C-alpha cells in the first residue's frame, strides 16, 4: 500500500503496540520511519510486563483455585501443587516468543523502519536530539513525530516507602515465589488482578483501598467484586491508607489510622504515570494534562501541528488496543489521510474472577451528560448457563436512553464477562434498542445470553419465561 507518505520522514518515539502499529502503517504508505527506543527491550508494556505475562499468571492461579475449590459434588477438591518458578519460566518463554514474532520480526522484515537505540528529546517540533545507548549523540529531523512512550508504575509519596524493597507489577508478575503475606496498595485494575492471583497461588493477601475497589466504575461492580474477594479469603480494607511504611526484620509495616499492618511483600499498584517528563515537551510548548499525559484530539493530533501521540503516554484510556488503534490512525493522518479514533463503544475488561467488563456509559456518566436513562439489572441466577455451571455470582446491567430505549452502556460482573462484552459493544456501536437486542437469536446455553435476558426485562418478567424463550 503506497500513498501520501512518499518522501516523508516520520520519527516515532517508543516501540510498544502503538508505536509499531503506526510504524507499519506509515511504512506501507511509503514513509521512511525512524523508531527510537531507550529501553532494553522492544514491545512496550503489554507483551513484556503487562497483558501477556499477567494473563498467564492469572490463568495458572485460576486453575489452581479450581483444584482447591469447585462447585461439583462428584469432583473432590484437593490442594494444588504449585511450582511458581516453573510458571515464571513459562511466562518468560511466551513473552520472548511473542516479542520476537510480533515485534522483532516486523523490524527485520520491514526495510522502511529503522530502529535507533537511545533516549530522544525535542529540540524543536521537527528535530530530535538522541543520546545513543552505545554512547554518542544523533540528531534527526522529521516531517512528523509520533510520541508513543507509554507509562511506568506510579509510586505514591508515602513516607518511608522509597527506602523499602517494594514491588511494582513489573516485578510481581514474574515473581517465582508466593509470599506468605502480600500487602497490596491500590484498588483498580492491576491491584485487584494481582491480589487475586497471588491469593490463589498460595499467599495471604491484604489489599488497601483508599476508598473502595474499582471506585471509578459503576458502584455495584466494585461492591460485587469486594464480596467475591472476601468470600475467597482476601482481606479488603476499604477507606484505608498507609500513612507511613517501614521495612524491618524482613517485614513491611504499613502504618494506618487503624493500626499497623504487617506483611513480607508489598505491591504498589496505584496506577501508571506517562513517560513524558524527559522528552522536552516544554521546549516546544506541547500541552499535557496534570499527570503529564499528552493531550490529543480524536485524530491523535497534539497541540503542535506536526506532532501526534498515542497510548499510555497520552490522556487516552490506558488500554493496549486503544494504543494500537490510535497508532494506526495517527499514521494515516501523518501521511495525508483523515482518520479518527472513536471510543464511544470502547470495551474494557478486568481479569478477576468473576470478571468485570464494561462498555459505553454507566448511569452516572449518562446523568452527567444530561441523558435521562432507564436501566435493568439481571442477577446471574436467572441465566441458564450460569446455573448449569453453578457460577451465579454476579449480574448484567443495561443502561438505555429513556423513551427510545437505545442502548447506552453495559456493565457486567460474571465469570465470562470478557467474552460477553464485545456483543454489547457491537450493540452500543450500532445504536440498537434493548428491544432489538432482546429479539436477537442467541445460542443456548451460553453466558452471553444474559444480555438478551436482561434486555427482555425492559418489557417482560424473565422469571415467567421458559428456558431459551425467544
């Protein structure tokens, strides 16, 4: 595919999913691409320390838990034999395999992309000053620049914390040990995923939430997940903050207003901060938010005409598929096209058990936009597949516009929420009414039938329907 990129030189700072998506598309359009990476490995957060290794860890923990506790009377429970170093070795092996197949091979096979190892800083809107990893300096001039530098774990300013051997998720996900007692500070995606994984791999876990779990989501999601965690033995401390941390005799001591909490490992999972502070953005007057995230519009343009950005270093949602979609669209626009990133039907999944999945607007968000809503919430004990699996913890909630019944958003807490949410995303994207969703044919028995049943509750009493009622 050749196009408007002929003769253009595009510089991309970073080598994660967003950077590679942009580089591949720009090279296809005929541009010459320089990719600049300051780290030891290419591929960014997702493949190296995020999505891929964490999902391996979470799946291993899930299988261990299913050995320990299952709902079927004819399958005796037993304590799993967990060899954490072997699981960690599998994680490393699969990460290296995917990094080679999805990133290094693309570099090797694409002569239009040149990798520069070094740390880039803006001199002006077209010029980058690069401190090369092997020593020396290089200065490049580009027609367009894409910032795709990702984010790093954010460390809260808790007195004493910096002097302790705490973990971030980067270290925790590859741990070859199951600490006797893991303390987790944080209450969002990484915190809850890691807390449950370590619990299931043999650790006692205490999680400290400044307010509640998943406080930024529909309230029933966090409340339902808290109940599930406590039922599993995870100690969830809501409205609890560490006011000081110390490390003594191999133990972490978190001072709280309710007294000290002790554990032998501490995971800090309080979010990720954009990697933008060393880019010299102030030199070129590029606008950022209060976190340092680069502000972009729906075309991935920044406040400086020739500079674009995507991924976790921006004010976009910190999701790898958003980064990649943004990278592709930025490349189209940098090479003369006109593409926009539409996040109105953006699905999101938290890989706990039960899983948490959302798309579109929740009630509170709709209210803030001045939209009057009508909602329904269906408990999973009305869903045949959940009953057959003896997994009825959770719910499906649909948010519709009052009057038109156009579907605005969906929130799910369920064992297979991540597999269900894309159907909901398609319904939101295409502006379906709940009546139209409820009238669709769904296979039986599947978890996603919960969407149909919940949609039918807008006009029917599902308790009075037969199984697989149309």
